[in-house]
C-alpha cells in the first residue's frame, strides 16, 4: 500500500536557530531539539557557526566535481536504468544517485582519491582543501550536537562522544551525492527508504532542489530546504543508547524531473570496536512510573560491538529496521567491558 504524503507537517518541521542557545531563549531551543529527537528523528540548524562562504565553496566544488568527473558515467547508468525500467524490469532496487565517499576518521583517505585530481587545475583546484576545512567544521558541530543531546538526556557532557570512541576514536566520513534530474520519477527513487546505521548525521542539502523525506506518523514529510542550514538526523545507535527514547526514522530521497540535487552527508559514527548498549540511567528512567518500587527497568535493545551491527546493516539496509536489533539479540554473546 502506498504511504501518503503529509505536506502540512513539513510546515512544523523543527528548526533551531543556534544563536538562541546563547540567550535567555536557550530553554525553548533545547526543548525543540528534545522534541525533535523523540518525535521526528530529524531537525534543522541555522546559525550553526559554519561560515556561509565555506558552504558556498563546498557547494561550488562538489557541483563542479560532479560535472567534471562523474556526470558522464552517471549518464550511462541512467540510460541503462531507464531502458530496463521502461521494458518492465523492476528498478526499485536501484538508487538514482552519483556519489563519492570521503573518510576523515580514524584516518583520512582524502589524499588518495584519484578522482579529485581529474579537474584539479581548473574549477576543482581547491577541492581537497575545501572538503578538509568543511569536514573539520562539521566534526566540531557534530560533537556540539552530541553534547546538546547529552544535556537534554541528563547525561554528563562528553558521554555520547565517549560512547562512540572505541579504541581508535569515532568513525567520521562524508558522502558527497548528486541526484540528477530523472525523466521517470515514477520508476526509480533517488535513494530508497532506510535508516542510518550510526550516530548522528549532518547534512548540507541543496536549497533549490528538494527530495528528502522522512516517515512520520505513517506519512512522508518533506525536509524543507533552507539556505545554509545543516540538517541533523539520529542514527540507529542513539536509539539504542537512549533505550528507544530518541528515534531513528526511515527517510528517502525522491527523484525530480528538474534540477540536480546536491547532498553532502557527514556521518559521525561509533568506532568499529565501540560497545553500544542502553545507558543504565536511561533504562531506569524509561518506564519508572509504571514499575513497582525496587523493580528494575527493562533494556529493550541488546549490547553489541558496532562493527557486528554494521556487518548486519549492510545486508539489510533497505529492509524494515526493527528485525535488525532482534537479530543482534539472537546473536548476542557476552562482551567483555573491562
Ligand atoms: Fe540516510
């Protein structure tokens, strides 16, 4: 059954002006963030401290990079996909997306990306440097967001950062995507519905070409494009750590007949050997009002090593989200936490 769209809901999409966090309106702004984490899985940040000039440059070089290095290859893929779809093949398991991945932590691969050299002497001259500067700013913002979540949850500052650290620190990477115009949006999505496996995701999205939608209360809701905003969404792991209080939600990208959508998503994720589990204080708080005195709360998510979760996730990314944790529970083996 097709899921309906809820256009009205996007009008109340949670947007936080971060400058208000420094004023007497901080409490209200924190409340919007808390409500967003519990009920939307997404929120949007304005005045987040990343310079508009840097964002403009990131947009310019990523679009130039697509035109110079990836467009031709995408056109071949697009022609094949359309032909197959129009002949009746099911291409709903295909994403109408052109991407490059840049890893920043624990070790950067920026210097190894041969594609970035292709147009180096022309409009992509500063490509690597710009992406490096932007990643450093996004990493700082991601850690600030984690601490805002800690504050709302009553956890000490740095708790979530430490929970993600593992032995080598967090994993941090960026997916630079283009969603070129598609003459048959009915045949293929830009990116199929999924949740994100990791921690928090910070997205710099096109302000002219929409397409990102989240699933809320059984209907698709647009994530409104706003100039120089950063969209944040909750990955699977904060849902585990908060014992379900914070929600990762399904989201997708639609295709359009006009416009080439830019999307630069940065993933601040746990390190491979980080051990993820519901925080005991949050487990205790979750259903406190419904328990008799002396009864302990129930952890509804298992304890696992993040890399094990990722091994499961890559096989089931585009399937329903709930069975993943059931499978982790079934596989659960004792984990040394000393
Ligand atoms: Fe995603």
